[in-house]
């Protein structure tokens, strides 16, 4: 009996160690991700806090966002 291969819909394509969206589902996750990165950068820039604190906020938020997006992309590619 031949085993059937299930063809999965790949939302992301791996490109040089990163993932780029290839379907509409991928773009529906990728656009809010990019918006969050831009929003967090603008918010840290506009807040009246020391530069070290704003850089720390950006690095921590971007690291968690990168980890989340990479794990989702790895699962759906």
C-alpha cells in the first residue's frame, strides 16, 4: 500500500536563514508584524525617556517579535 503525501500549503518560504511570506495567510501575519516593529520604534523614539531605556525596549520587543514570527514561519513552511 502506497503512502499518501499530504501537500501542505506553505505560508512562508525560507530565504537565506529568514522567512518571507508566499501566500495571503503569510502576508496576514507579516504585515501586523512589520507594523508592530515600526510602532514600537516610533513609540520608543517619541517617549521622553533616556536613550538607553528606549534602545532596551526596542531590543527586547523586537527579539520577542522575531522569535514569535520565526517560530510561526518555521511551522508553516
